[in-house]
C-alpha cells in the first residue's frame, strides 16, 4: 500500500526526553498517547494538468487511530484539514499562496494564473499539534481562447466574463462560460463602473492588445491570461494625466488607438515606427465643448479621428498626425441630409453599419429622435451626411437604451425597456422582434462583428459568424443577475431565425460586449 506518512521531528524529541529523566525523580505523571495519523493516496494521481477554470478534484483517504475518517463524522472535531496552493519550484519568483478548501476532499475551480503549482494537503490533530502532509503537482494551461466578452458591473466594480461555444470559436470547443475573469486573474475587479472593452489589432502582427475601461481606470490586458499589463497609473501613458476620468478606449483600422480622458483625446499611433514599449501620448489640444464617448470607427486616411462635440452639436476632426481637435472645415452641400458642422442634436448611440457608414441615433432639444448615417471613409467631402431618418413614431423610442447595426444590409436594431425592435429606415417601418422574460430589462445589444472594414472570406480578424449572431444582454434588478441571450439572425434582412436562442446567466449588470479572437 502506498501510504504517505510524515513523521514529525518533535515526536522523536518527545520520545527522547521521556526516557532521559532524573533518576531520583519518582513523580507520578500522565503520559499522552498519540493516535497514528496517515494520508493514504493509493490510486490517487500525484500530478494533474488542467485548463484554467477547470475543476480540480482530489480525494485522498485519512486514517486516524487505524480507522478511515468519514468526512461527515462529527465525532472527530479534533482533526483540521486544509488545502493550499503555491507556485512550484520553477516559478518561485512568483509569491502567491491560495487557500482552496478545509475539507478532506478537494473540489475547487482552478482560476489561478497559468503556472505549475504545488497543492499541499495538511491534516492537523488540534489536540496534539501533530500534522500529516501530502503534496500534488498541478499545471494550469490557457483556456481563454476565442469567445464573446461580456463587460459588467458587480458590487460597484467592473469585471469581465467570456462565453465560449462553437458559434463564436473557429476551433471546436466545449461550451463554457467564464465568470469574473478579470478579478480572478488580477486579484480584484477593476475599480469603477464599466465603460468600454475592445480587442485592438493596431499593433499587428506582433503585440495585439485588449483594453478594459471603467469610470476610474483603464487596463491593458494580456490576451491569453487576462492579467493586467498596464493601467492608468502604471505604464498606459508616457506621462500620467493629473485627472483620472476615462470615458472611452477604442481602436480603428488605421492602426491607431484612442483614449478619451477628462474630455481630452490621447492617441497611440502604430504607423509611427519606434522601438521598445509604446504608450499613449499627451492629450491633443483644441477648443471644443464636451466630447461624446465616441470615435468614428471607419475614416479616410485624411482623418486621424472623427469625434462629436455635444456642447456645440457638431462633428470634430483630427487631421492625420495632427496636434489639435478642430472643426470640419469643408462646407457641406445644400442637398446633404444633414450638415456635420451644424447637426443641432445630441449624440446618443452609434455603431458602424452598412456601407461602412456610421449609424447614429441623435436626440433634439424637443426630445425627438433621428437616425443619421454618415460616410467618413471618403474624406472631407461636401457630402458626408448620407441619411436622416425620423424615429419619432418608433415604439418606445423615448426609452431607447442600445443599438446595433449590420454590415450586409439595411439592418438596424434598437432596444427599449424589455423589447428589441428592428427599424427599417428607408421605408420607415418598425417591427418588434423579441421581448425579455418578466423582470428583465435589456441593457445592451450587439452583433457578432469586429471593426475590421476588410471583410473578405477567411479574414483573420473577423469572427466566425460575422453579423449572423445577435447578443442581447438583460438585467434582473431583483436578483442582480445579468443574462446574455444569443440567437441567429439573417445578416441581410435582420430577421431572427427561430429555434436558435441560447442563454447564459450569472453576470452582473452588463454594459458592453465584444469579440475576443484566439491568438
């Protein structure tokens, strides 16, 4: 029998001192009888390899006084069990220690970082202090491959979940949901409420990035481990701004990343060749009002960026490698559906859609709602505004809370309260497509897509079912539970395909969603 016995050094010392005593001492003493204690691991593997977030189960046997201990036996309160985990010898420069369980059998999710670990099982006789030990080797390998990222608020902080299934992954995977991935990888959630999340290919082909932004912080994250690489206070900027008030982090196909903080724009330009680490530059100058938390996804090379001034209700630009945020200078043609220099409305929501045009819901001073489409891909022309569509007769438009636009047709969804609608803007028709279960309110909607504007078949940086999967996020205030509903849609007509709905629950209040590729 393979029995793992550990002899405690001080037991030998006790035995020695009990026989070496003063020969004149005739005292009457009580002697402590120590019950033998063993950990039996016969038939129990000593080494394990698991995907991160898999569950590790180890069931050794404990013998006390020659009897196998029943885990439910209340007659042995003197025994104490503990399972601890720390980096193996090859990773000892990493100082971590995790307590996993206080039961005889271990059954724990391995959400720690991807390393080789040692798991130590300790049994303690609390009456005598005697301990027995058994050690196991555990290697945790990457599990966070391709999936659908879910950004949510839980207990006033920001965290991320990932849905992995064969509707999103290009490789065959088991359907899984990973919860609280950011906090599991970094020891705590991101402080502040959620804002934006994006996977950036701006630094391709070498070092792509994932950004998570909250109201108080921004983290650049390792794609595979979800460990923080840089943050607002550490490494994100060449010079940290005095005020931390992030509103947006995003990227564009022009190989640039943008960050709006404290109403100022910071740029990280990967078209500029430079050695070593990269960071966001100091804020650009310019005279403007309050910026919307938005930057146009697709623009002409003539533009570094297109933004929107909420105060003066007009679009703004940054010229290629410009140093200021300035108005668009070209006078718009009289026949244009709207003037980008004098929009006269507040930007509420925006998404890249058909023809690579920006689809934007605007609200006027009277509470009226309009869908505007604009083409910033052709540069600073006199015909940037492409369409202006009245949404005031759309159902529940006053409670609109999210939008999503498709790439392959006139597909435009909006949600309000618990309902999802499709607005066919050319004929001006609206159809209710879906309603959330009772007690749930929609908080976000998104199509499975990416900001890449080159959508040829097999393009690496496009998801598996481009604009063919719709995700609807809901929240139940009573249970404080967020749910993601996934369903197939026709990419050209926008119709939901019956019988394809799936749901994933257990998130917090969902703010945003997006694609994470496998790289």
